[in-house]
């Protein structure tokens, strides 16, 4: 992928170390979690985003293929990753208003597609096989072409046999720039992903287990950040740097924070928020968080950690280098430009309930010619479905014969979705093609913010609101991929 205009890659500079349980944990002595900021960061209005100037076209080729990668170390067996390029991670950088032209070449042994997660693009470009496009068979290609409507930190991934394809590494990062009125001194990617590897052979372990699928999901055996074990990144000392954290794991929910530096959340799922202090933010699979960090003094370190463990697990170390700036002043990151999203009209919105539950019942559907198909038997590798939305289940591999939509929305109307998690597990719930406002919860205190994925904690009820302004069939599902694969998926129509 290197050398292709608009693409850059993150290489592997260091080995991964053992399983999750053996990752060294920081000594917490002297470390301040959720440090008190020197400045309370009073809420600030977000400056309006300027119109894009001189948009260009970004052309990229994504060649999905198996490529051996020595994730476990240079002298250890390679693992058969599926990637979009020669480097394990493909990163596309463009600007809002640019046209992205991406050719997907499929050299995998099975069909695939590219879903552009979080992007409000036309339905035909959404990359869901059978629902928005024919699957791209082995040896074939598909051309995606759309204008990038929003700035922010996004990613892309396949949408069929996702548990295997993403489990083997198939995903890339899309950064849409142009949202920072005041440039940051550095822009650091922090991509979290676990791997299910047999540490002797380097081969992948089963991506889906019944025991995992029916509960919190099957966890990886090895954790990584940017395909390495907790890498160290050098950043300009004493300056404000931007860290784009992406949870691209299929299972793990991380609770991210920064130790030994002042840090503030500046965007959620790519959407600007008035900067607020980062203590810890729970990120389910698919969720992104942009964080401003005051870089440490020369030679000193700050650490991005996961607090969702007995002891904080280090994910990335930021080490200050170079001269301290003269009088850096209080930590007070400027807000990013305001999102350019349609504001839902809450007085006139229609409320629709969605209940996320477990189920033991398989679903049958009618084909257009009047036949009846048992989805789990005909279309799914699993004989069981474990999850449902509004009592309707839908195995991931069953895209070919979609059940009826969960809801039919009227184009241009505002909706409030009342999401109810009646299970004892967490579910990061994602809606395609729209960005919604997370309004309120019966359990978790979060600022109102825009998102494309919201984490429902056990028994939580959350209200989200949006304008259904994008016509088409839009998937609505849990992003713990085993849950998606075993029933917790449906779609809504907008017409
Ligand atoms: Cu990243 Cu259907 O999702
Ligand atoms: Cu789930």
C-alpha cells in the first residue's frame, strides 16, 4: 500500500508479547488516574465548520488477501492475516468534501465487501452484501465512490463472515481531516485489537465459540496497539497532541484513560464535543475517541491505559522529546469545529422502542417465492442463535434472505430510539448511514454527544435521536461480532 496517494501504513516495529493475562501491568505507585486538571475546562461553544475548499479525489486500492505476518515475533511462526495491503494496517487520510474512490480487489477465498463505518454516505456504497450491493466474489472487484461528508476518525471493515474476516485483521482506518482550528503538535493513532492465536503455531484459534457467543464474546489471547505490544511513541514535549483511539477488537470493551498527563476528550466517534476532562471512557468494539493530551516533559512518559482490569493495562506510552515550549500555559485544548449534522426535532420526533435480549428461538423467514427457510440451518454456521432485537433474530451469514425491517422510517423525520438492554451483558449498538445524538440513560452519566455506536451496559436504557435523512436499508446491530453473528442484528428502512 505504500506509495499509493492518500495511503500510509503503520508498520510493526516491535513484537507482541504473550496473552492478555501476561501483559505487564504498570505499577500504580505515584501514578494519578484521572488527574485533576489545572483548568476545569468550562464548556465552550464549538466554532462552525468552514465549507471545504478545493476538494480533491483520493484514489486507493484495497487488495484483500491473506498475508503472513509475524505478529508473535520475528523468530516465531507467521500468522495468516487477512489485510487490505502489504502493511497490516491501511490508513487513508483525506479531507471533508474530498471524493474517495476505493477499489476493493478480492483475493480472499470467500466473498467480501467494504463497509465504511460511521460514514453518512449513499446506501449503495454502504458495503453490506445482499442488502446494499452484491457480494464481491473471489477474483472480482468493486469500486466505491463517495464524497466524505464529515470530518473525524473512522474505520472500514467487511460485513460478511465478519467474525473471521475482522478476526484475521481485515480493517483499515479512515481519517477525515480539517476539523482542528488550532493544529495539534502531533496526530497519533492508537488502534486497539486483540488476536486469537495459538502461540506455538501462530495459527488462529476458533473465532467463534458457543460459550463466548452466548455471553460477553470470545476474547483474544494477545492484545495489541497498532499491531504491537503497547508501543512507545515520541511526541513534542509540553505540547498538546491528538491521540485517536479506535477500539477495533471484535469483543473486548476497554475503559481508556491517560495516566501522568492532562487529557481531554475532544471527539466521540469522530464528532467534536466541547472538550471535557478524560477520566475513563468505556469503549466497546467499533467506538472511537479523540483525546487531546498535554505531552510530558522531555524523557518523561504518559500512558494510555485500559482501566477495565484489576490493574490498569498499558496500551501506549507517550514520551516527550525536544525542547519544552516557553510558557505552555494551562491545558485548555481548543474545541474542534462543530459537527455538520442535522439536528433532530425532539418535540416532533417519533419514539420507537428497541429491546436487545437473548433468545433461544431460531427464526424462519419466507422467501419471495413463498418458501420457508430456517436461517440458522440454511445460512448460518451456527445452529444456535443467542440474541435478538425486538424478539427478531438474524444470523450474520443470513444476509441473503433478509427478514422484515425492524422499523420503516420516513425520510426527513426525526426519531428517538429507546434502546433497552435486558441482558446482563454489554452491547455496543451501531446504526449505519446516520449519526445520532446520545441523549440520556437510566444508568450512565455521559455528556450529550453525537455518535454512530453507543455502548449499552447491562440493563441500561438509552435514548438516541437523529433525523432519518438518508434513504435506504440501514443495518442496526451489536458490534460485538459474535453477538451480531448469532442474532443481534436487523435493519431499518428510510424512504
Ligand atoms: Cu462497523 Cu455494521 O458495522
Ligand atoms: Cu452484543
